[in-house]
């Protein structure tokens, strides 16, 4: 017996077309949703990157300001150091650079300095006693005479450590320092022999001091420094 279909073919085709269109709309909606989500994620990442860039820019600006401050502090410290050195040279009768130059100028061949320490000790010399008789003040004078201030002197002690090939060079160095115009009473504290592999040498320590009342002129200081430059 033949089956008779009373549904028109146009209706069936229309229903299948509607179903396909619905599926297309669903897929289009899903695609648009995915695009919207991706766009939102990209926007969020872009905002995060922009925030990180702003933070890095602020950190770089702060670092540049700190570097500029450090450079300014370095410049000020160099200026202050130069001022302190110039002030020290003006206040000291014999600048320490001149002392070091004098010690270097007198080095014999083969002798090297390891350490030089300079220590200053302020001393008060007693005021000179008067040699005359008793002085009488006028009766009208009621203000007592101010006592004479004690004269201050500075005792500059120098300790020298170095190495030499033998005691002969050490003795030569002591003799040359003893003939210096700046130094007084050069003495040997110790001299020890050392050996590195097959090389023997003497490590010595000397003590000396500047002559009291020694004051150098600018010309003397310039001559000592020039002599040091020639030795170096």
C-alpha cells in the first residue's frame, strides 16, 4: 500500500531553511560573543600594560632624580674635599703631601714604602719667665694685667713601614732621612727578614718626627713636590 504524504514539499523546504538560518544565527551569535570577549580581554591587557608603563615611567623619573641628586652630592663632596685640602694646607705649617714627598724623595734604590702614618699632638710650652725685677703698677690702675697665654706647639710624629732588599738599604734610608731639613731623630723600631719563594727581603719600621717650629714657604713646598715628580 503506498504512503501518501500530505505535507507540501515547499513547507518542508521552508522549515529546513528556517532551521539552517537559526543555526547560522546561533553560530554568528557565538562568534560575536567570542569576538566581544576577546576584545574585552585585549582591552584589559592593554590597560594593564599601560598601567605598568606608567609605573615604570614614574620609577625611571624618580631614579633619574635620585641620580641627579647623587651627581650633585658628588660634585659638592669633591668641592668640599678640595676646600678641606686647601684649608689644611693653609693651616698646617708643613702639608702632609710635602711630608710624603720628602719621604719618597729619599728612597734608595729597591726600597718601597708600605704605610705612612702621621700623628699630631698639641703641646703647650710654658710661657717665658721675665728676667727683670719686680714691676710696680701705677696706683691709678685698677685693672689687673691679663696673664700671658701659653704658646701652643704641635709635635708631629711619623711612623714609616716599608720593605728593602737588605739592611744596607734600610741604613741608607735612615741616613738620608736624617739629613732631611724636615725630619728629626730618625730611629729604627724593627727590621724583620721575610722570604717569598727564593726572594729574601727586609720589612722595616721607622719612627721620626718633624722639627719643631718648621715652617715652609710656598717656594720650598713647590721644590719638594717637583723633586717628587722627578723621582716618580
